[in-house]
C-alpha cells in the first residue's frame, strides 16, 4: 500500500520531467537563434570596419592588390575578393570546418562558423568581403542545456519529496487523529464520536459525514438490541403457556402412549426454544452492560460446583474430570456471569468429549483452561459466532460459546481456542494486557 | 395421620389469563383451592380480606409491580409462602425478591409440576416448622433431616433421589414427563445432552430402594417414559 502523497509525487515528477525535457530543444533553438543573430550583426560591423579602414589608408590601386593579398593571408576570419559588379545582395551562411591546428593545439576537431558575404568598395572598385566567426556547435549547446535542465529537475524532485514529507506530517495530522478515533470506535459502547474542529474543508465534510454515519449506526444498533430484548421478553409468555398446556395435556386420562411420546418431543423442543431465548436475553444484557458488579471471584469453588451440577452428564458419558488448581488468579467481576461462563465451557467440553475420556481443567494465577479429546480441529473463526454450526454439531448449542466469549470480552479477559495433541482446549486469559 | 388437615388456599396473581388458568387447573385438587387476581388492584383487594397458604406473584402486572405487592404483604406479619414468578431471569430481581421476603423465585417458562413441588415444599416449611414429616401408607419423609423410612426400615437415598421423591410427593396422581424431571434436575442445561438416560437411572434407583424396603409400588412408569406417584 502506498500512501496518498507518494501517489501524487509520481505524476508530479513525471510532469516535471516532461516539461523540462521539452524545454531543452526550445532553449536550444532560442540560444542558437540569439547566437546567430548576434554574430550576423557582429560580422556586419567587422565588414563595415574593414571597408572604412581600407579606404582611410588611401592605398593606390597598384598597391591595393598586394595589400589585399596580404590581408587575406593574415586575417583568417575574413577574405576579400575582387568582383566586377557589386553582389545583388548580402548573404549569410553557416559552415563546419576542420580545425587545421587541431593536431597542434587540441580543442574541437570540427568548428562551426557563421559567415557573412557583402560588397565593399575600395578606391571605387568592388570587392566581395567574407567574414566568418566561430559559433558554438549545436551539440555542445544542447549538451549544456540538458545538463542544466537535469540539475533543475533533480532540485525539483528533491523539493517535491521534502515538501511531501513535511506536508504529510502537518496537513494530514487531523486526518490521522480522526483515523485513530475511528479505530478505537466500538459499536456496543454506545458512545457517539466527536472529532476535532478543523479549518480544512474536506476534513470538515468528512467529520460531518462520519458523525452522521456513526449516530445512525448507533441508533440502528440500539433499536436492534431493544428489538432482541423485547422479542425475547415477549416470547417468554407464549413459551410458558405452551409448556404449561402440555403439562396439563399429559394429565388427560384418555392419552395414548403415542400421544404421550409426541408431547415429550414437543417438550424437548420447547426446552430448547426457552433456553435459546434466555441466552439471547443474557447476551443483550451483557451488551447493555447490565452486570455492573465487580467483586472478587474465586474460580475454584465455582468450577467445583459446576462439576457437581453436571455430575449426571459426566457419569452418563463415563467421563473423568481432572481439576488442577495450580494457583488462584486475583480477578473481579460478576459471579453470576462467571458461573455462566464456566457452565458454558464445561458443558461444551462434556458434549464434545468422547465417552470414557478425560476432561482436564487447569487453573493458575493467570489462566483457566478446559480441554477435552477430539479428532479434528474446529474452525476457530466460526467458533465464537452466534449460531455458528461446527461440522459435528448435532444439537447446535449455538450460543454457549458466544456467551462465554461475550462474558470474557465484558471482563476484558481473552478467550482462545487451541487444538493440539488431539485435544480441544479453551483458555481464559485473565490479564491479556500483561502477557 | 394424614398431612393435609385442611384445604390449602393459594392465590395466583397473574395477568396472563392462559397461564393463570393452567395453574388453577393443575393445582386444584382435594388439598388445594386456588383463587386468581388478574391485576394489582384485585390482588390488593384479596390479600386485605383473606389469608392464604401460598401466593404466586407475577412481578410484571399491568397496573403495578409484584415487588410493590410483596412490600405491602410484608408490612404486617403474615405467614403466607410467597413464590415470585417472573419473565425476567435477572439476578437482581431474584435477590431483591428474596430479600423483601419471598420464599422462592421461578422464571418463566416453567413446568407446572415444578411449581407444584415448590408450593408443596414452601407450605410444609412455613406451617410445619418443627416436625416437618410427611406420611403416606407407612412411608415417612422427614423434610428437615432429609431422611426416609418405611415403617421402621430406614431407606438411604442420595441427594438427587430424595429430591425426586419430594418432587413426586408434591405431584401426586400427576403424570410427570421425563423432560420435566430432566429440567428439574439439571435446570437450563437439560436439553444440552442427547438423551435423558440420567433421569431414568435416578428414578430406577429410587424405585429399587423403595421396593427393597418393602413399600407398595407408589411410583409407576407410565406411557413408557413418564412417571406417576400413586397414593
């Protein structure tokens, strides 16, 4: 994952590169054009000077040819030729010449020259004067411009990068604070989030939208909880009526054995419905934080009472219970909830233990674990979900482990599941923040 | 000597007609007479003119709270046994109710035999405090000492067997299903196991012990898996 600013940095860099690259030929043509113009002007000035100087010398015609030859010999940049008629017009040209002194003095092998041909008059005779001046070569100009441009490009990118780092720290500060708040948000806390005031329009809009969304979620969640609670409460009465009418029905003297069996089956299903309903109510109450008692709990006796309570089930499956107290954790909470927690964990172990096997319960200063034998690891993602079915589930308790999980959450304990050496183990960690 | 010297009067305070009706029909027999108050006002009216042996009190009434009624009842010394009936399984309510002076607390939905057994125990406890012994054809059950004998032969029962015996005693002539017994013995977790064999095992042991002491077969198996205590 990239952060947002790195994403903008890349196109900025590419754009800067394109613009700067495109500027190289533009600069080159501009510089070259200025060069050529200046040199043409310069050549014209030289031509004028040559014409004036020669005329001022007042050299006679015989001597003039000699002088011009001499001039041509020692002035390599200019050349004077005798012509019959003056040139129709002046002309300019660019030319590359081999450097004859390259071997001797080094420098460029080939040089570019800008030439100017004009007609001068000396002693009423027409001469064609050629003036040539060395111009910087095209490639060299391009090279220099490219190097400078690249330098600027590097400066730009570095600048972008530095500014990005600073900006991401400063501008995004309120955003990160908002994000932190959202990460801490829990729907079942029922607390509306408030965000810091910001003068950035986008963040302000984000805050307004978030606050609206959150308050809506809270309302929905609240009404859903109320619905569950009300529905469960309202269900108690019809369930009670059904249960009691069946009890009365059993007293009918005309009842046949077949009808009796039907009533037993109905009663069984009713028991399940009633318990499910009670469990739903219990979950809602835990979520509504209706258990506020915080008293010291001694898990040992509660576990022993629970084992005692399930003695019939334990004997029915010929199970062994091994309860090791290695230490006593100093915990506080609601003892009623703790009993329910232990009951659910133990009944779960009893239900899933193979007959004649051993259930091991270990209590120490920081954890309480319950384990039973098994053949296959359970899906720990589904395990603590409400009404989640496991592969071998016959009569899905559905809510037992979800309740155990909620109770642990409520007390800030951690309930975890592990499967090793063919044993399912549920562990309550009482002080998860320390470990 | 017969334990029931007179008819026991029970007041049922319950706004749900179907529930009140079921309770009346199940409980009314040669030893219990039931009256019903469908709301708070009626209940107040009845308790100010009559005394009862046991009052069943629904906490949520359309025109008042059962808790209030309980407080009214406890203002003057009365010796009715009071059982709170509630759709709420809240521990606080339970503690508050028992604290104010209720004798027992039942959460809806419950089985009628469960209610009958509780009423039986409470009336016995309230009215026969010193010699709380029930008899039937030579079978003596001491509710305080939790001992049983047939004529002069003591019968040693486990806690659960004794509990079952009392449960049957509170539901004489009634058909009790295995399901009801399972719920009585293991509460909310009755349906968590695949079968109710443990109920069968306990009842079988109880029957065997009673038979060994020579009692007539009071406890009958009916319709294959139901039970009935004959007196």
